[in-house]
C-alpha cells in the first residue's frame, strides 16, 4: 500500500515537471525570432547612426559660414520596457506610449532642436529631414528666430516702460507725503521716504540708460509700496493730497514752459551764430586772397555771364561752405556742366574768402561769377536804407542778401530766366528739365506748401494779418502758399509787370503798420500773388532743417533738398541723419578745412 502511494507521488511530480519544462521550451522558441530581429535592427541602426554622424560632419563643414543656425541635438532612446510598453529617453523623460505588437522592438531615433520645438507642442523633425535641410529652409529658420527675438525684445521693452512709469508714480506720491510733513514730526518716516526716493530714482535712471530694469527693481518697488502704505496711514487726508498734486503739476508745467522757451531761444541763437571753424576758414582764405596779384584773382569764361541761352543760377550767401555745397552738388548732378553759369552775391566782408575758395577749387567746366552786394550802387543808395527800417531783432530778416531776390531783373538785365537757390540747399539730380517748365505767362515757379497733411504746411494767415482791411480786400486767406529755396523766375515777365515796384510799395506799407511778420516770405506771397505756377513736389523737398520725421524715400527722390529752419547742416545743432546728404559734397581732407578743424 505504501509502495503504491510512493509511485503515485513520483508519477504526479513527473507530470508536473514535464508540463513546466514544456512551457519553458515553447516560450523560448517564440522569443527567439523576436530577439534575432531586435539584434539585427539594433546592428543596422548602429550602422545608420555612424553614416548619419558622417553626414552631419560633412554638412557642418559645408555650411559653417551660415550664421544663427545651430546643429540638431541627437537623442537616442536606449532603454525599453516591454512589459509596460513605455520608452524612456536618455535624458530620463518619458515619451509617448506605444502598443505592444511587433513594433515594440523598434529603436527610436529622433532629432530635437531645443530652440525651435517645444515639448509636447509640435511634432519633432526627423533626423534625415534636418540633415537635408536646404539653404532656403535655413534662411526661413533664421528669419523666424529673428522675428521671435524682436517680439520678445518688444514685449520686454513694454514691461520695462510700464515698470518705469509705476516707479515714477511712486516717487511723485512719496514727494507729496514729504511736503505734507511738519518740521520735526515723523522724522524716521521722512528719512526713510527720502532714502527710498533716491533708490527708485537711481533705478529709473539705470533702466533708461541700459534699456532694461536692474534685478533689484521689483524688490525696491515692493519696499516703496509698503512705505507708501505706511505713509498713507500717517497722512490720510485725500483732499489735501489732491490739492498738493495739482499744485505740483502746475509748477511742473510752468517749469516745462520755461525750459521750452529757453531751448527755443538758445536754438535760434545757435542758428544765427557763426561756428568757430567757419570763421577760421574765412580768415585763412581772406589772408590768402589778398596775397594774390590782381590778375590772379580773375575767373575764366567771364564772357558767358550775359549769355541768355545758358542755364543761369543765382545764390546769395555769406557762407563759404554753403556756397561750395550748392555749386558742387549742382555741377556734379548736371549732364551739361559747361552750360551752367553761377552768380554768387555776398557782402563785402566775405567776398575775398568766397572768391579764394573757388579760385582754389574751380567748378570744372561751369562758369562762376562772384560779386559783392555793395557793388550794386543803385541798391545801396536807393533801397538799402528802407531795409534797415524793418523792426526785427533777427539780422537775417534785415540783411540785404535776404531781400536781394526782389531785384533780380535789375541785377541781371541781360538775362531772360534764372533759377534762384537758397544757400542751404543740395541739388541731387540734373535740372535741365526745369528750364522747359511752362510758366503760363506768370513770373514764379515754386513748390506749394498748402497741404495740411505735410510738415511744410504754411497758411497765409500764419504770416499775414488779415484783420487789416488792406490785406482782407486784396488777398484770400485760403490762397495756396509756396516756398522760397528753389524758384524759377521769368525775368521778362517780371520787368513787364513791374513787380519790383510793387514789392517796394508793400515793403513801405509794412513799415507803417503790422501787416505781416518780418522776413521775405510773406512779402514774396503778396508780391507774386496770382503770379506763381506750382512745380511738381519732386523738384523741391523741404523741412530738413527742422523736421526729423521726413521719409528717406521722399528725400532721395527729390531733385533739390532744402535745410530750411534753424538746424543747418554745418551747425552742431543740425539733424544728424540728414547731414550726410550735405557733407558728401565737401572734401574734408582739404588743407584749409584741416587747419580749421572742420570735419563731418
């Protein structure tokens, strides 16, 4: 009986052992193909990684000159968990779940660019696509990166500006509380307020200078806010604070008005002042001129001065460099410079300097004639006394050179037409076409300034007093205005209509009662009223002496650009971004310019 039970146990254990080993064999046979495939794919992928690495190195050598493009970072997912179906990347972060079918044996190779692709937001690009990226895609990538940087900088700047505004408000509130305090009371609070005000103002100054907030700005703002809350409990009277703030605002506005008035006065004064270098240049040239023999002071081609078939230009100036730029720019832009005749009129004091400059720097094939205003005897004896009677503190308005334009027919009796330049213009293109403009029987051709949308806008009532019956009956306040600076005059029509006599009558009338502001522009409007033809705007661009917002395209397309206003290009107060159009027509390595320290 015992032996029977023993053999039964052995038989049962044998069956159990057989069943267990059979299951192990079956499972191992099923896993063998999978393991083989895994090893094969793994070896193949290792080989592909090697070739990819070589391709990346060659691509980097080929495109090493391209800027702003960083090579992709390769991330190999090494570890795998077949039981969970979750892959782990080499940086320890889990990737997406995968199904547990035959694809679970694949090894994932992905390229990841940390600057372009966010985690979980966009599909990461394939390694081969990045390696084969063409130059156009790289350029687009650079543009997108630059655009992103610009947006970030813009947002950062807005945040900085907002913080600066808040800190300034805190300073104003703190100063109000300081003014509320009575002497000897709350000394600890007042001392702390002064300290915080200095800290915040220093932080604001650093933010404005560096275009970004210091790291300690937020902490200082919080500290100031806590202190202001404490002060509000000590000084709770809101109505008194409102009155104090209004008083501070009024005082600030008064100070701003005073500063603006002072600034305007100083700018006007600087505009009428001769720079030290320009004064030195005039002295040097004058001394050199008087060392010449009389025959050495003569200019060639003087027989062309009265030829009406040539292109005659006139400029009235006492500035050597200004005359040089007007003449140099006109001649360098001309297609036929041999047909150009320049008439320069200056005062007796500057005649030697301007003459010497053009003797040393002759205007090429063009003809030049330099005269002194004192050489016109009829002008000095008959008209000059009237000019001095004008009530103006600005010598530009009382200068004979400023009013000499109204005597052009008398100054050049042999000529039929002439183009008059102000000495603060630059010519940028050939002006031959302007001589064929149809004046339609009128005297003056000029660019209009009656468009309200433009900075050069001028209205008749701005300079003329239409409350006077004399002006109200004869002129319209809505008449279109025009600019001096580049004007074509028909001298024959001028003589026939006797406009110089008309100008003289208006000038005398203006001395008896206030009809217009000082200067030649309002006198020009009334003298050439209904006698002016509008030129196309491309001929004459205005505003380079006072308007810093002109469009670059409008400046470069204009035939003549005009630095009207007080900020002339030869002055330090000139608008810096416009000076290049003027200075390129001067040779700053010239001996006399070097001696007088005149440079761009």
